[in-house]
C-alpha cells in the first residue's frame, strides 16, 4: 500500500489544535490522526516546519497558531521518545505497535542537521521541548551517528542572546549526564575523550567570560541569565570530570578554581527575594553546583587540587 502524503500545513495545524480540545471525542480523533501520520515520510519534517514558522502564517488566527505551534513541539518530542528506537524490553505486541510509529530513516538525517538551529530560533517554552528531543536522540545516536551535534551546539556559545546560550548549555548538560554513575569501559572513555577534545577549550573560555561579566553591573534579567548559564557550565564540568581528572582541566585548574571561588563569594541583594526564603534563587543554584564540583575533586583526593583548597 502506498504511503499517504503528509498532512498539509493547514491540516496539521487543525489536527494539533484539535488535540488540545476539552472534548474527549475530538481530542481522541486528533490523537489517532497524529499517530497514523507519525510514520509517514515527511511528517516529522512538516511538524518541524510548523514549529519554525510564524504563528500568523499557519492559515488560522494567531492564538490558534501559537497553540498549535506549542502542541507541535510536544508532539515532535513524543514522536522522538516513542519512535526513534524500539525498546528491546517491549513484548511482541508493543514492539509491533512501535514499529508502526517509527520515524522513517530518510527523515532522520534532515532532522539531526537542523534541530540545533531550530532550537535556537524558537521561544523558550518551545526551546525546552526541542532541547529534550535533542537529548533523546543523542542518547541513541551521539556521537557515532551524530558527529555534527557537538559542533552545532558549541557554535552557539558566542551568541549574543543568552536564551540561545542557555538552551544549548542545558541540552549539553542533559547529554553529558550519561558520563556519571556508570561503570567504566573503553567505549565510555572513548566518548568522553571525543567530547573533551571538542568542548573543553570553548567551555573554559565561555565560563571565564561569563563569570567575568558579572562585574559589569548587568541588569537583573541579564545577571539571572548569566548565573543560569554558569550553573549549567558547572554541571557540564561535573560530568566531564566525574570519571577521571582530564589533563586539560588539570592544566587549567587555576582558571576554573578562581572562577569557582568568585562564584562562592558573589552576592547581589537585588536577586534576594525575602518572601521566598525557602526557595533557592539563581545565586544559590550556581553555588550549590560549585560546591558539588569541589566535593567531587575532594573525594578524588587529586594532588593538583590540594594547593587551591585554602581559598575555599
């Protein structure tokens, strides 16, 4: 049987809008339509085009278009979650159903070549969905089947929009968490070395630049965004150093430890909310991440770290 053509942009917008309907009958019918379309060649790409488009260009009113765009981002993430790789632990019935919803192979290269750029051009609430989709794909394909992912992420480190920088850092942090709490193996160390060779130098530059920018009396939104970025960089540092102390970070320990000391001393009364004493703020979050890094090094009993202990 010949494959059905992808839904047109107007049809896709309407079905996605209907998937948000409070009417169970309408919502269920829309969900069945999306499930049936999921394995059709070009459907995932059509969804990404809708996500990237201005809501006013979707052939409906702006509010409906914006809601459909958000629904498209969630739909795409769920497509990736359920349709990128079949779970080997599923029973025969579940496996057969999963095969029917797999994203076609011919669409996957196009998806991976454009996903980081898309994440960097959409609003934050949609960016988070695309970032999760990237992390899901990376858990299966990175690095052996997605060798341009890290290059694409690092290329955004210099973006003037901190929303973009934070988006790629959050995504990178999510990807690199897999280096923690796992048994050592040759394959694991090969992946860590691959990542280190690409990211260690640009990450260090970005860390020092961002930590230094806290001195320039930035606005509250600016300093909040920079602290969020520093927190993500600290968590990436934690993942990259979890198994062993890499040679590069040993050689550049003065820069990182100086930055950590600065962040532990950083204070900004404008960021303290007296009504939210029990809720950690942006300074608390980054300082917790710094302490976790220091504990990691302390527990490793690494000799190169010992001279820096007095400053903490």
